[in-house]
C-alpha cells in the first residue's frame, strides 16, 4: 500500500466500487455465518411442546467473491442485511423479507444467497407476498403496490393511489391489501378491477387501522389493530364470519397486532409488538399458547412483526428491532375443530 501511495494510486474509486457491490444486491450472496442452529432445541411449552425454534437468521452482506478483500479495502466488516425488517413471505424454498428501514426487499435462498430489489424503487416497503403473478410489495409511504419479477425488478405498479397500504396476501390471481389509513381491505382482481371491504368502525366487518392480512382455505384473516381483534371474512364474498380478541396485557390479548399466519395444522399465529410475543389460536379463536418475551436471545423478540407460514411446517417471524428473522416449526398435531 505504501508503494501504491508513492506511485500516486488513489484507492478511493475501488472503495466506491466495493460499496456499490455491497448495496446493489445483484452480486451479493452468503451469510457471514450460517443461520444459528439451536442446541439444545428450544420448544414451547416445555412440558408439551407445540412449537420449536429451528434457526435465527441475521445475515450480513458481502460481495459474492473476494469478501476478505472487501474487508481489507474498506476496513469494515460486512454490513447487516436487515435494518428494520417488517414483513416476510415464503416463495418455495426462498424467504422474502420487506425491510422499510433499508427501503428494499431481500430474497434469501436456501443456501444463503441474497438478492435485493433496486435501491431506489421503494420509499417504505412494508408488506410482501409471493403471488401467482410475481412478488407483490406494498409501499406504505408512497401509497403504491408493486409487482416484481424473479430478479425483484419492477414489472409494473398495480396501484398508485392507496392510503398507506400495509399487509398483502394472495389467493390465485386475487390480491388482498390492508389499506390501513382508509380502514378497509382492497381486493385487486386479475382484470385490474377493485373491490372494497369495510370502513372505519367497530361493527362486524368494519376496521380501525387494519394492517395484517392472511389467506388460508376459504378465509381471509385481518388484524384489526385498534379494535384489538382478528376478523375472519369469507374469501369469496368478503362477508364477515367471526372475530375474536381484546385489549389487554395478558398472554392471548392483542394490544398491538402486527402479523398473522396460518400454519399447516390450521392454527393462527399472531405477533404482538407490545407484548413482544407470538400467540397461537384455533380457527374459532380459542387461545392455545404464547411464547417469547422482550430480549435478544434466541426465542426472544423486540417488536415482532410479519409472520409467514410454509407448507412444510416452518413459520418465519420477523424480529424487527433485533434485525433478524426467527424460524420456528409447528409440531404436528391433529387440528382442533371449530365448535
């Protein structure tokens, strides 16, 4: 390096190039270390486990090749991938994560390869879903809904005039979006037409700042945040079917709902950012269990947000302020039936 300085070589352009590689995403891959394996395996409740923790994913970006040279040139370790992640969705064996703190969407492959959306595409990407047409992302601040291709590049804007869109879910060619500031659910049909469900209120089928949505079977589940409840709607008609939940600080109550998913056993997983825990319910709203507490250890949370359930039993929970995703597994049981 001293010789290079004597010859008048400026290494700053190389640092700029490496910086571009680090943030561009298309040439980034690998975790700085493998996802953390939990040993001994954590499970809840200990005496009769329903849920186990499989991995904690907190990747760091590094160039696809020459990671040691990057660190040597910059003097810095690889940067964290997540800044303030919020939502997640499984796309086959890859995990999609919307990160409003970084202004991008990340795809994490089964072998650790990382692919990022363009850095200038989103202002506040807060919802993500893997749909038949492609990857659908809501941008809450811009009021837009984007359709991305396999490279996470923009195909087109599906909607551009929404009032703080957040949660996104799909069923066949239909897309369901929580339009939070308008207190309703927007349904986008394959032909581009829209249907609106709800409005502000406390009656069945009305909402007060809905954020999370999830599709399972013939039902649409909605996290009706400031009504402190989950509502179940008929997927085809939008008709109100049932609701459960209440305000409180005890396990099983819902002071700040952030994510909903339905696992392969038919149980609802609901994250609560005030309680820093995840609760499980039967489809009729019967409380089964809660796990987690505030902290940064495995199985603990700091502002748990989006939840994504995989068909194989894995359930990813975005642990937002800990800048990571924790992957749990639903332990197989016969699903409870509604009474």
